[in-house]
C-alpha cells in the first residue's frame, strides 16, 4: 500500500472512530489529517486535502480548538493561520474524555442529583421505583465520573497497568 492510500484510509477510519467518541465525522477527519501531518496546515490545505468547503473547514477547526485537540499557530510575517494537532495519543484520549465528561456526564450528574430530591409517598410503588432507579443510575454515573477523573489525572503506564491488573 502506498503512503497516500494509507493516509486516506487512516483519515476515513479515524472519521468513523470519532463518531463513536461523540465527534462528528468531518471533525474527526480534519483531526486525523492534522494528526498525521508533520507540519501545521492552513485552512486552505485542509480544504484541499479533504475536499470540504471553507465554511465547513473553519467551523470544524474552531470546534477542534474548543475541544482542545488542536491549536492555532501564527508565523511571523504571515497572515495565514496554521493548525497543529497534538501527536501524543494518550494526551488526545485524555482530552476527549475530559470534554465528553464536561459536555455529557456532568450535566447528567447534576440532573440526577436534582431528581433524587423528588418527594413522594414511600408506600407508592411508582415513587419507590422511580427513586430507586434514579439513585442507582446516579451511583453508576458517579462511579464512571470517578473512573474518568482517575484517568485524567493518571500517567499512561500507571493507568493501563491498573486496568490490566483488573483483568488478571
């Protein structure tokens, strides 16, 4: 397989994987392109290589910056903006986990905590079923939150060593 074909296949695969992470396909494909590019790329280079519109490229690059997955760079004497992706996969995984936690898990935890405060008759099966379900889901979500916090604070070797110990 030639390098050009391998790059294209990687970009497509990363796009599919990204959608599993909660990132849209184009966003993941732009990230993949920047991930495998040794140099920072301009918006025009991203547009050309992925065959996407300027509006799509600009919006996607802004979203990737907001997710903390890429950074904007300026070169002295040039007006163009360049974009560069972090290459360390562990750092990328932690950043995605951090953003998904902030965007998805934290609002659910807040809602579940509020729902636990529901008042009702302890003899009412509808109330007790609701209360138990919300409490159990809140406990599970809290455990997921704790695990993500551990991952976010952990070093790569310690984290994977701990995970592998669980499966022995």
